[in-house]
């Protein structure tokens, strides 16, 4: 085994769901005999009415649309809970590990989850929610967050989860965009020993939103909160009053399941819409194939429910497969950098799924924190969210997995629903840093800037040539934006916004975003969003934000700020602007660097030349690196930026 090639271990090849030939044959059939393939795969779900139709999508402008299994009827919550009751009602569905290691974990069997979700669903109904309504979920990482999602799905309401780290302003924007009538939250959240005032944030957000009629509040920490008479309800009080029986609403496969806001190239986050049948099939199939899920496995995806990874790989994928899924309230390095591995030992976890940024942060603390734990239960190590650098990959494989566990590097996006390019442990020889090969039905292509499809070993823009079941269906409230954003750059294909390389062996290597999206600690941030926040500040005239390389976070946020005339570029103002962005968007958008810039490099037509700003942020300031500046309205601006570069 060479340093850059890891063959499938023999025992994996012998026992896994798919071996090398199996994966190749399965993929070939998914493309060559697509209708039969997907009807066969659809049998993994429980349908009220089994579909006769499969893919009816088109990426062409004339008949554009994404549609799968359109005559099928099913319910997601029934698939994730009810159908497991007969065989494994007593099996643990959710293990909850609290923020503090001093506290006891909790376990919920499928039967217990069923009761909790039915009661929750009846509480939502009692609060006026019905099929098609939007419900915003702003929750910490507690089991009730999963119950909330499943309760919405049970009654056919569309959930829109907003990450608990987002500010009241960001929350309000997302409530208004989809006209939520109900918000589900908790009194407070906890992370790394600190509390997050979730209910107070909701109260602040609702000052600006007129659509919300009820707020259902989970008592999590017991901290003091204000309850608005007639609007706010305690979940535990209401749940005690309602029936523990709630029939699952029969849903069309193309009925919406959830909206999840994600950052793009423009200022306003997009409400990515996923529907019922295709999404659930995609989440459950990829969960099984990538993680070779076996009954009895303890599976832990250490993401937050506020991101798509939490939706697909903490809740929907694993529960649809009848798995035991671990939910962790806290962060990987609290109270010490050994915590994540201690949790693995405590619950005898077989599969762990985390982000490269967490691995880099833990790697920096040294191997001792890992070595003092056993980790013998581990079988598979997953990663997601950003390209994993080969150094972190090797550390994960060698130090954490003791060379025993395949690394499953899954490339995908909020828009794709679940994994698109990823290894399967029994089938895929690994190269550190490569997400390897496409999942069934996924046809990736690499195209140059003119859209010409490049064959063989090549580097360029990553596009997907045809629809797959878990593809997003629209941008909430703006179908035209869906088409414009993803299908016009390279007509007839889905544009991912990522760059990629395919090597001579056909392996895909994701090189990162090629648009104005930066990836901070595995979280997507639109540079335009941070710019919009900055220019809202009374001292700021103009702002331009780019990514910069960052050892732990992958990318950091570098902001160039032009102040209004008369404003002094002081250290206080720099700090105030950083704090401002944190309150406008949330701590994940905290700028790492703010450089005061008297002017920004612009073309004569007034377009900011981001290429130059990126180079300066990266510290590449030679004339050669900066390239042609002759088209700038005022080339001297660049000298000033270079001279005052920060960091
Ligand atoms: C699942 C998720 C999507 C963007 C995507 C890409 C980056 C995700 C990756 C990866 C390289 C991987 N990304 N997984 N890059 N290798 N394994 O993260 O969704 O938050 O929408 O982000 O993340 O740039 O375009 P989302």
C-alpha cells in the first residue's frame, strides 16, 4: 500500500454491501437502465401508493423542472418511525449525548420516538398548523429537534430549520422569506458550557415578523424566558394534553418536505426546497451505501441539525434505515480535545462522520488526546463539508483509525440533498483528498469556462449532467432564480459552483468553490452576505469580502472596508465592525481580517475586481501574481491595498 493509495481491506471487500465489481455494475445499471433501477431502489421505502413513474426532469429551458416518482404517495415520518415498530420498536433510535460529560446520556427507542413525535405533531395541529404550512425550527442539538422535524413531516408541514448560531436578524429574514406561521424553539441552547438565548432571539426576531401566530417552546435548560400570552406554548404542557396517536398524512412524492436556507453568490440566502419521495430515497440509499450500515451499528454524524448534513445524516437517512443515530449537543473539543473520542468509547460508536475543520483543530492539539482513548469500536470514518487536505486525511486514518478504518469523504451540497461523490468502504480504493467516484445515477462532468466537456484527466468546473432523486426542486418563492442560478452558466447542466479535477484513474478531486461563496469551517458563507451586513453600519461606505487561506477553518473571511468620509479608521472601529457582523449574521460570519481601504480596485464600469482582492488576501502581492491591473479605473488603489495588507 503506497502513501497515496489505500486498497479496500480484504475483510471489507468480502463482507460489504457492494464490492468493486458490485459498485461498477450497480452504477452502470443506474445509468443504462435507469427507470427499472430506480423503481427497484424505491422499494426500500414504504409507500402508501408505489410509484410507476421515475425521473421526469429536464434541465432545458423549454420544459425545465425536476420531478421524481410523481405518482407515488408516502409519509417521511412513517418511513422513519412507524415501519420499524414491529421489528425493532425497542431498539434505540436516538442516543443523545449532552454538552457536559458529567451529565447522563439519554436513549430513545423507536417506540418512544413514535410517541414523542405523535404528541408533538398533535401539538402542532392544535396550534393551527396544517399540511403545506411553513414551520421555522430554531433549536439546539437536543432530541426534540429531531422530533420537531419528524412531527412536521408527519402532518405534512414544511420545516425550515435555522441554525441556532444565527442572529435574530438572520432568523427574522428566514421566517419572513417563507412566511412561517409557527416557530419551534427552546428556552436556551448549550454549547461548550455556554448558554445561547434561543427564545430571547426568537422574541427579538418576531418584532419584525407578522406571519408567526404561535411559538412552541421546549424546556431544555430551564432558564428563565418570557412567554407571550396567547402566542407562546410550552411543549411539555401541551404534549401532556394531546393524544399519543397521530396518523401520518399521506403525501405526494413531490410534496415539499423542507426548506433550508443556504448562501449563494448574491446577498440573500436561498430557500432550497426538497420534496418527499426523492429526497428520502436519496438520503437513505446513500447512508446505507457510504456507511455500509448494518443492524446494530452505532452511527454518529457530528454535524448540527441546522445544516443539511444534520438533516440527511443525523435524522432522515439513518432513521429511514432503522439505524441507531447519535446526537451530540456540544462541540468536538469541549471540555478537552479528547471529548469526541471519549464519546466514541462511551457509546461504542462504529461510524463517525465529521468535518475536516474539526479534524484540523484536533490534530493541532497533538496525538495524546486521541491515544488516551480506545476507539476499538470504530469501523468507518466519514468526512464532509470541504475538501480534506491529505495531511488531515492521513491523521484521521492513521492516528484516529489506526490504519483500520476506511475514510469516507463525501462530496455534496445542500442542493443535492445527500452524498453525490463518495467512496463505498467495500468497493473503493482510496486516495487521500479525493471524494473518489459518483453515487448511483450521478453523472458528473468537468467543463471548461466555455462549457466544453473535458474527457479523461482534466480540471475545470464540476457540473452534473442529469437529475438524481435528491436534487433540490426549486428556490422557495423564486423558481426563476433556481433556473438562473444553476442551469444557465452551462445550459442543460446543473452547475455546482465547485471546481474539480479528474485524475487518470477517474478519481474526482474537489478543488473548492469557483464562485463568490467561501467555506469557513465547513459552513457556506456568501461574500455578498457579509458585505451587505458591513454596509449597513453607519460608518461604512463600501465593503468587499473575499476568502483567505486559514490553517484550521480552511478559509477565513477577509474584508476590505471603505469608510464614509470623516470617519477615522481606528482600532475601536475595527472591533466594532467585527462585533456588528456577528450580531447581524452570527458568530460564524465573524471577519478574521478587516482592512480599511480608501478605495477598492474597480473596472471603469464600476465592477470590483475580486481577483486582485483575493490575491492580496492570500499574500500574493507580486506584480506577476496580481496580473493585469491596466483595466482598473485607478490602478494606484492597488498599491495602497498592498502597502496596508493585514495579517
Ligand atoms: C454537505 C455540505 C456545499 C459545499 C460544496 C463544496 C463543499 C462539501 C465536500 C466539499 C470538498 C467534500 N464541500 N463537501 N468540498 N470535499 N467532501 O457541506 O453542504 O453546506 O451546502 O456546502 O461545501 O464546496 O459546494 P453545503
